[in-house]
C-alpha cells in the first residue's frame, strides 16, 4: 500500500478530485511528519523509547485493518462518506507512523555504529527494496484480480497482516543505551529549539533543504492522476507503477551499498535534486505519451536517495541525548511539503498540470542553495 502509487490510485478510483488527492498527499507526506514537533518533547523525557515505537506501529496496523473493512463494505455507504472515512483512516495511519518515527530515529542512532551508517542505510534499502519488489508484484496481481473496491480491500488486508508479522521484530528489540533530555513543557522545547537553530547553522539549512526537496516525495501521486487522465482509469495499473518505482529503489540502494565508502552526501543531494528537476520534463516534452516507466523508476531513485541522505544527515547533526528532539525539529521542515500538494491539487483543478509542474521545478531548483550551505562532506 505504497503512499505514492497504491493509495492515490485508490483515492482516484473512489472518485477523489485533484484537490482531494493533494490534501491526502499533504497528510501522508508533510502533515504527519510535521506532527513530530509535538511528539518529540514528550517522548524525550523517557530513557527508553520502544513502547512509544510499538504504540505507533500498532496504530498503523489498526488503521490498515480499518481500511480493508471500509472498502469491503463501501458499497453500503455513500461515496462522500467513503472518501471522508478514507481521509480519517489514512490520517490515523500517517500520524501513527510519525509518532513511531520519533522513537525509531532515537533507537536507530543508538544501534548503528557511526562508521557503518552509510553501509547500513544502503543495504537496508537493498533488502527492503528486494522484499518490496516481490510485494509490488503481488500488489499488481491483487489489484488486477478484481475490481474496485474489492481489489484494494484485499491489498490493505494483506498489508495489515504483513505489518503485524513485521512488528514481531520491534517487540524483540533490546534497548540497552538510555537517552533522555528532559523537556518540562512546550515553551521549554521552543526555547531549546531556538537555541539549537541559532547555534547550528547547518541545521537551519537542513530544514530549508527538507522544505524544498521534500516536495519531490509528493509529486508521484499527481503522475498517477495524469496517467489516468490521458489513458483512462481502466488502462492504468498502479501495481505496475509500483514495480517500476521499486526497480529504481533497489538498483539505487545496491549501487550506494557498493560505493558506501566512496560517496559523499553532498553529491547525492545534488544528484537527487537534478533528477527531481528533470522528472516533469518527461511529461512537458511529450504530454500525449510520456514515458511513465522511466518516470516511476526515477521516482524510486529520488525516494531512495532522499531517505538515505535524510537519515544520515540527521544522525550526523544530532547526538545521543538530543536525537529525539532533533527528530521533532525536523518535522518543522515539512511545512512546505505539507502545503505543496494542497496548492498543487488546486492549481491542477483550476489551471491544469503545466503550471503545477513549473511551480514544482522552481521549488526543486531552490533546494540547490540549501544543499550548498549544508556542506555535507561525509
């Protein structure tokens, strides 16, 4: 149930408009991550974070089960009611993930040696990608085997079972290194955050980078919408797009693993920014028959590089005690990625795709300035 392909396609099939898809993307990508600002001060007061990680994961399991049940019985509900319930459950799923991510970042930083982080993030992406590739093939079959809403209902039910199985690994995590930075209240956190931002210029530029380059993660749902507009809903298979995205992700993760000791984050950032900039050109230069396989493969490359560099830079900028709060600060870097899909959906609805893609390219171009200022040499 990929947030860039499966969920947007489901929303389109349920009758969602461009603006509604934009709002849903804003919740999944930017809005949920922004909420980490509110979670982090609370979680930072505890030495061990596993219980909060499990709360977030279990909330996502419940949300996936709710989505499956909703779609199975959607025929008995009005279309507007179904769309509103989709918004509610996907929001619950996304905010649960953001809640879990605060604890996950802290536990991850304490679990992986500093010198091994590049190799770890790369090989993790390869392993994740390989499993996700099989999952994408399965999703393609499930979505093709029946019509909406049964096909998506089965997909969410399988996703629920898979996450329930995967959560066994988190139940068995042994936290042995305590990490605690007490925060009395919201005003104390705001004061601490101001001090960190004024004393760590790289953190400021990192947030600027997230606010600009972060929009690249929210553009693929609109590519699905474009594909359905020009080819018709029956001709577009979201599962196939997911396969292409995973191919790009796996290949990138493998290459970066093999080059883990040689590359610098700076060059990865510039490379992903350049790829994100040229992505819409495949549509603008050939609007009637864009190369969607290439678009989604490149989308997978961008997604993988963004995740690897985001995790690596965040761990580089933070320490053991303050890592939870740094994860919260990072949430403020998602203001623009949260607003962009909503504005983009409105622009598409009012003026079409071309102004939307031009705005997107302008924002991505601005990320180059922040990449230069972050000055990641590692």
